[in-house]
C-alpha cells in the first residue's frame, strides 16, 4: 500500500490533506500544496541505508581497542620471531614472564622506561638489588670471588639479581649498561653486542629465558616474588642491545629446543 512519508496534515499549513483524483498524490485544499506518495518497500530500503550509514559513522568514531599483550610481540625491527606468542603462555609462571616481556617491549620500549618500571613495580617482590635499595647486597655480590674482574670502571652496574633459591646471596647475575654477568666457578659474560638469541623455556611448572640458548646464562628462578622480572630483564637487555648498536642483527626469539642449530655457550 502507498502512504505519505509525512503525517496526514499538510506540513505547510497543517490543513487536512486529500487524495488526488488519480490517486497518485495528496493535495492540500487550503494552500494547494501537493505531495507524492512513496511505496512502503522503498521507504524501508531508504531507512535501512540511512541506518547503516549512521552505524558505520558511529563505529568509526569508537576508540580503537588497545592491543593486549596476547595480541603478540611488537618491535619487528628488533626481533626475528620464530615462535608464536600464544605458544609460550602454557602456565601461570610463563604468562607472568611473557606478558611482562610484551608490556615492556610494546608499551615502554626504552631501557630508561624499563629500568624505572623494574625499580617501581618489581623490586619489592623479588631478589632484586640496586643503588639505594638494599645496596649492600649488590656491593657484597660484586666483591665475591666469582665476580671479581667481570666488570670494569666503564660499566654502570644497574641491578644484582639473586637467583639462589637454596643459597641466598651466593648465586645470581648483574646487569650493567654494557653486559650481563652470571656468577659461577667462572663468571659467564654476555656482551649486548653478542646477544643473538632469547630462547624461551616455558614449561608449565617452570619458566626461564636463556640468553644465546645457554643454561648457564639464563634468566630463571629469582628468589622470592613472581616471575615477572624475568620478562622485564629480557626486555631491558634487548633495549640496551639496540640502543648501543641500532644497526645490529635482529635478536632471535624462539622456543628453547626448537632450533637444531642451537649451540651451548
């Protein structure tokens, strides 16, 4: 059936409209205005198109959803990704590590910002020591037999991290602005210029990130707290690597054991 788009009253003078003799128009006998009739189906189509246009405009105006860590790694200019992010989220510890790593890389992105995050958010929940925060522990560790000669005057020591769960204060590593030094019978040193791989060992009950795939140079169990610092320190050394040498080779991110070419350091 045909009907008038407007009401039955004349929009010009409010007089009552009457049908024309040919039945194709509505005429106002008071002001002589004429109005065409429109098919119901045609009007529905017009309304539908208008509605869709409005919805599209509203959708475009909505703020874009902020990328969650689960959306994946960023910084393609830094890393050669050989494992999917979701495959590293197998257990609670693994999620703590990898989500923190992704946050520090994606949202912070610089060594300065990551250092502030570690000192502000993570220091009190783990065995992390630095200047003005349990500083004596750091000095004792640097003076220990295993660490003598591992750093020099040009190294700015930022953190000592205790990884000795059953021998507190006897094992761990230090992070400087130039290298990472791991305690042992003989200190193991990873210069940032030599950092080529982060091998993620994400067992459901254990989480660690091995530098250049070596067991002896890994960010693993940290005394006390959660495993979030493991991811934060992995992000920090990655940032240092590219800040010290912007045109260096990309760092490989892989799952430990997946790469047959891994060489033990």
